[in-house]
C-alpha cells in the first residue's frame, strides 16, 4: 500500500481505502489501516504514541501524517465474517530537515569539469536546494535542466532548472538521481533570393513551453519592386506565415527547418485630379499587391462642385469604388469624380 522510497515527518500522504468485492460486485469485507509507533523494534504502547502520527479516514482514502521522525508500522487488513486478514510494513520516517543527496548524471558529450559523468551532492532540507548549472561543466553548451527520467528532452514537464522548493513532494526519496538535459536548440535556415540566414532558437528562451520561432528576425533579400509577403515550406507547411511560430518537437530533418521567402509586387497608386474642379494634390503611393489603402482619400472641391469619389482609369463605366475595401492587383491610376451644381458628373 505504501509506494514511496522514503517517508518524511510533517508530510501528508494519502492511501486508497482497501476494498474486497465478490464476483457479483458486492463489497464483502470491511477494510482498515492501522499505525503503530515503534521504539527499538517494538510497539510503543505509551500514552504519547498516538501523538506521533495523525490518521484520518475519508470516503475513498486515508490521509496519514507522521508527526515526528522514527520507526512506524503501517498495517492493512480486511474483516470477513468475523475473521481478520492483515499485512503491513515497517516504515523508517525521516526528519523533514534531514540530509538528502542528489546524484547528477550527464553524458559523454558534456562531462563535468573534472572529466567525470556523475557528481553526488548532499543537501539539507532546511536549506535551499539548487541544482548544478553550466559552470560545473567543461564545454559551452546550454544546459536546459535536470529530470528524473532517461531520454527526456527540453519539452518535458518534470524538468527542474534552478532551485527545488518542493523536494519531498516531488521525489519522495532521500536519494535522488537526476539526468542532464542539454538544450541543443534548433537552427532554422531562411532562404531569400539565393541568400541563407540561419538563426538558432533555444527552448529556454521561452516561458511558454515551446520553441518560439520569430519569423521577423530573419534577413530578407527581396527582388527589386517586391516586398516580403511571408515565409513558407518546412515547419510552416504550404501556407504563407508571419509572426511567431510555436514548436514542441525537434526533428533531425534539415528540410523541416528550411523556410523560403514569398514575395509580392510593390505597386504604385497615382491620383488624377482635374485642377478645374479641385486644387488638392495627392502624392503617388506604394501598396503591396493584393492589399488596399490604410485609409480613404478625399479632396477639397472648388465652389460649385462636390467630391464624389474615385474610379479606376480605364474603366469605361467609371464606377466609383469603395477605397476602404478595394484591393490592388496592378499599378493603378485613380481618377477623382465630382458632381456639379446641376447633378452632372465631371472628372
């Protein structure tokens, strides 16, 4: 029933209530948990013994706290038709201020400064417990943290990086082994106009639990008359992406970490305003292919005329367009349209 390597005083432990059922699913046995304090290998029958632990029974589980260090016997049993069946185990409860050890294990590529691959450090639970950092190693690689489990990587949730403020509840052991996790990072190559810009991203630079690929950091070499529309390929898939991309996986495939620039033409928008109807002047503007203007454009009409809007030069119907939604696909000349005092349109 007890499952941990070590037990500590003043720590709350829970245990499922033992149950015994018949083949048809009915509970046929009453179960119990008992605790005895021991001194010198024998049961402590003194009045003080019951103060050395706190045992409570809930609907589905027992909660147990040892109020001091020492030797205890924890028993479990069933009572069936007046006959009791029991078993138990002796538990040596440690002080919650005792010494503990952590054995730090690294790999052949990242030995400690003394050339060894293991180092055991003793800590006292009454003091801060700080794990070893990069200064203890011979190389310059980035140490991400430490884990109890072999084969984990920087995305694992159980990794500790600096201090351990919950040693007992985290490990439930007096002697712990932790394995180094090295943050090798991921190198993403951005290709544009025959140029490569390679940037390395590290997991530890993010607090989100992912590798964060900021696409805005890459150098862009755009052909004349074009601008960057975004990036595609590799980890981005077939779509065109901008902004930040979040990854929680690492691949050995170099193509996966190669992205390619996508360009759009930089178009010119010109404004044709007849000076007979307005003295306003609007300079030529540049707009990315497929985009619109950030705001509308208006002009001040001369007396006797009212500005109505714009139509695209070459449109024989002279349909006034809505500049707030219009998207440009080529170089364009916009012609100003006015309404005269008699309601006639002029341009």
